[in-house]
């Protein structure tokens, strides 16, 4: 594989998973805080990000199940709020 092909493949991978934005944000926060242990900071940053993703996924699953419920469907059709 040529270097150009490597760059293309890596760029596509980073875009697919929004890694460039994530890494830039992490490095910006690292620079702002300038912790004594930068590796521990990055470890915590990644761990916190993963926890947020899990929470978002759990919220999505909850909302998906709620949307499938009969009560939600009836209230949606009647344009009412669920109490």
C-alpha cells in the first residue's frame, strides 16, 4: 500500500468515527488544564466520553421502547401529553 493510500484510508477511518474532532477536543482540554499526569487525564477523558455514549445509548433504547408502547402511540395520535 502506498503512503497516499494509507493517508486516504486513515482519513476515511477518522471521518467515519469522528475521531479527529474528538482528539482535537481532548488535546485542547489537555492544553487548557495542563495536568501533572497528561496520560491519566487522557485516560479519564476517554472513559468519560464512553460513559456519556453509553448513557446516550440507554436513553435511545428507552425512548425507542416508549415510542413502541401503546400508551405513547395513543397519546401521540390524540396529540396529548403523557403524564
